[in-house]
């Protein structure tokens, strides 16, 4: 599992982007990192994958401090990886299939094994139908799928999603959310976003970043009811939380719990099917 311990990061111009951050991914299966623009989310992710090296503190993976040699990082990124906000940062080849096959070819898998793996991830993210298309013909949402497939094919343990739905229309947002949800069944995922509805829906545990500091953490059902914390972080309450508050009913994370609550109160008078 991955831990961020007492991490402080300074950019070359002296900007202190993160200060004394402590994060433990073991606290949830789907972790949200929430914060306004400039709060430090991307900087944190780049530290977590070893692209940036902290000024103080460390990243601990499976009990061992990560190292910054090329050799170590090559192995590390087979386990811990990031899907960038902008898919163009992630796609290097002009053809979808080759782009996803790239990392596997580097590792030295046979072409047959590569084809099996690539086809499997392309199907999983709904990109199989355009696998032979040149990347520059793809829509933004299609590129996003390809970028996710390129990470998924590594079959690591942890995937960080930096603002996974920014720039997507509502339909594509739903599709990417369902892909992420599916991935989370057998991997730990971390999502950074300032879309609170998205985080509330997907994540079980959240860290709130404000100006480079973690100002709160906890289960989404706890943190999202703290109006003051969200306000301080420059974030909005999810719409579902607002409704619960106005109606004066407890906050439920899952639909089933919500219906059970009403069923207990009104019983058979309402059709709950
Ligand atoms: N290369 C850089 N050099 C100097 N300062 C930087 C650099 N990149 C980011 N920063 C600063 O570090 C702080 C954190 O930025 P970061 O991009 O990590 O925030 P963020 O939460 O990901 O923002 P956004 O939601 O807008 O993507 C900001 O003050 C930003 O201006």
C-alpha cells in the first residue's frame, strides 16, 4: 500500500505547493483528493508517482521508501500509475493499438501476449472499435479511454486519476465514471477533482486539500456534511448532501440505505420496487 509521509514540496521558484502532507491509501478503496484550483492536487499526484521528488518527507510503497533511480521508478510505475487530465500528455503513438502496446513491448512480452492484453483492455474501456484508428482522428473522450487503457494494460495495483471527467460532456462523464468504478473492483484508485458530485458518488474516503495543506480527511459521508471545511477549501457541497440537509434526513452513501430508511418509516404504503 502507498503512504505519503510528512511530505513538503517546493517548486524551483520557491512556491510551496505542498506542506507536511500525510496520506494513507489503505484508508479506502476509492480515495478522493479534493481541493480548489491551485490547492496542490496535481503536485501531490506527481510526487506520488515519483515524477517530482519531495523537499521533505517521503513516499512509502509496501513498507519501503521509494527511490528515484531510473531502474527503481521503471518497476514502481508498473505498480503505481497516473492517468493525466489531458490525454494528449499520455498518448505518444499515432495509432491506438501501438500506443497501448508500447509499454508491454518495452517489457519484452511476445506479440501474441501483447495482443491478448491490449485487446482485453480496449474492450474494457470501450475503445476496441477504434483500435486501428490514428489517434489524431479521435475525439477528446475517445482519447481519454485510450489513455486509461494505456495505464490499465500495465495491470498495476494503484491508479491515480487526475481530474478524470474534466472537459467531458455529461454522457461521456457517465461512461468514464462507470469505467473507473469497474476498475476499482480490483485496484485501489485515487481521484483528484473539484467536482464534488463525482467524488461523492465514486469515493469512499476523502482528503481535503487547501493551499497545499490537508485540512480534513474522513469518510465522504462525514466530510461532505462539514460545510465550514468545504467552504474553507473553496468547494461546494454535493447536491445530494444539500437535499439531505434541507429535508433534515440522515446522509446515506448508497441508494439501498436511503430506501431502507424510508421503507422503515413508511413501510408498505409506497411502492419501493
Ligand atoms: N511548475 C511550477 N512552478 C511553480 N509553481 C507551480 C508549478 N506548477 C504548479 N505550481 C504552483 O503550485 C501550486 C499547486 O498547483 P497544482 O497544479 O498542484 O494545483 P491543483 O490543485 O492541481 O490545481 P488545478 O485544479 O488548477 O489543476 C499552485 O500555487 C501553482 O501555481
